[in-house]
């Protein structure tokens, strides 16, 4: 398991590869797709086996993130509605899992 943190301006979309940590660069296109090109911060993504499992905009507590990870690892009920692709025009999810 790896946690990566990306610094970006508040109103930007997913940063270009040059500004991403090396471990995030291979995920750039998948993160672009999941974000729907939407700007704003904060954004979060849970990536499992190289695929976006959940993409969200807004904050989640450490406890909520641990519950997300534990649910995936144990195969139990995920604590949120999963979003695979955010809407490009609103704060809603365009493609849910």
C-alpha cells in the first residue's frame, strides 16, 4: 500500500506529469478521466491494482480513509458511494460503481 500526496493550486485540474510524484505519473490519464477534467480542491482517489476504485472531491477524515482501505482489503461493504468518473459540469458523479 502506498499513499501519495500531490500539491496543486486550488482551482487547477489534475497537474501535468512534470508536477506529479514519480509513482503517480503512470496514473495521470486515469486520474484525468476520473476527475472529468473538473477543477477545484481537494481531490482524492483510491487506486486499487492500477485502476481508480473511487474518486472524490472534498475532504474525508483519516478514519474515513482507513475505513475505505479496510473495506477494499477485506472485501466488505465500502463506506461511500463509489465514483469512477466525476461530472465535468457539476460536483456530481457521472459514472458510479
